[in-house]
């Protein structure tokens, strides 16, 4: 039997300099089917393109850059969906680009992750002292 292989381009296409991109344009640039982009919106709270008056998704350049990074992490670096969520959740640089309605939630998650890491570190130190 012949297996279909997924070909991932190693050379990134230049992003056209535009104010807005429709889902078809983003799909072609990122080499991802539109249904995958819609699915990613459900999985990644920081990826929320605006919609125009007719309900079409309207992406800005920052959205497109996020999509290309998500694609790279999933397909080239072999991250899981959860891994990508964690990766972006731990990055303050990404929080600046999150739409305002999700910014506070992302900041809360970042703080919770830092607190959890500090607690883990302190528990490791106590365990070493007990031994």
C-alpha cells in the first residue's frame, strides 16, 4: 500500500503586507486547511480573529504570525495541542498579543504557573533537607 505523506515546507513564505487577511488567504499562507484554523480557535483561547459585518473571520498580521508559530510547533517540533497551550501560556510576549477579553485570563494562568513552579521547587528543597 502507498502511504500519503504530509509535506511540511521548511522555507517560510513571506507574509504579504496587508491590514487584514481572510481565512482563505491565511490558509494558503500557512498551508493549513480552513477547518484546521477553525479547530485551532477552539483549542487556543489566544487565537480569536475578529469577524466582519458579514461574519467572516478577519485575521491581522499578529494572528497570522501566531498561526505560523502554532503550525511550526505542532508539525515540525512535534508538540501536542496541550504542549502548545502550555508553551504560549508561559510566554509573557504572547500575552501582549492576546485579544483584551482573554488577556486577564492568560495573566492569571501565568501567575498560577509561576506559583506552582515555586511550590514545586520549595518542596524539592524540603525533600533534599529531609534525606
